[in-house]
C-alpha cells in the first residue's frame, strides 16, 4: 500500500496466481472503497512530536484519525517507565475503546502486534500496561511485540 492508500494493480497482475493462495490484505488493512486501504493500526503517544511528524508527512492520509491518540497534556512521560504506566492508566479507557472498535470490526481476530520503544516512558510504561490489558481482555489471542531499543552511541 502506498501513501495514496492504493495497491499497485500492475504489481498484482504481474504476480503469478496459485489456486491455493488467498489475498489477505484484510488482515492488516480494511478497505474503505475499491482502491482505498486503511491500516488496522492505533497510533498512541503521550507527547505529540512523533505522531505529528507522521500527520504532516505524505503518509498522513493513510491512517484513520479516529485511531490516533495524543495525550491532551502533551508533556509525555519524560522517559520514565512509571510515569508512562501511570499516565496510561488515566487514559486506558479511551485506548481500550479504540482497541475494541478495531477488534469488533475484524472478521476473524487472531492477535495483536505491538511496536514500541522501550527507552522512555510511553513505549515502555504505557506499552507494558497495554500488554497487560490485552492479556486480560483477549486471553486466547496472540500478542507479538516488536521492541525498539535506544541507540547506545546516541546516549
């Protein structure tokens, strides 16, 4: 899917088709119209810098604005795990509502992918809380995490 939310029809036509293969774009995207795909993604942060960078990029129209959460305080967690966890507790109802909406709109929910940084407060603190709540709320679903570590040369 490109920033215009379209798949390349030429690439699809050039790829060989097999009778046993199934096109499963719907696993990670939902189709808004004939050629408009939206990722099944929640973008969450306690400070606006990273998400605002995405929202001012060519990829801004790719995401569903209802699935973007920025803390109203906008101060972030100050790279402190416990602050991220505590701030996450305050906004968890809103995040779970977003998560439930996406889960309910899925035809056959298999699991979740969590991509987060573990260097600061939001990714590590609020990320830990989200993992706990996913486990409680969806105990039989697969949860796979991709953790981003800080660059030691930069610290």
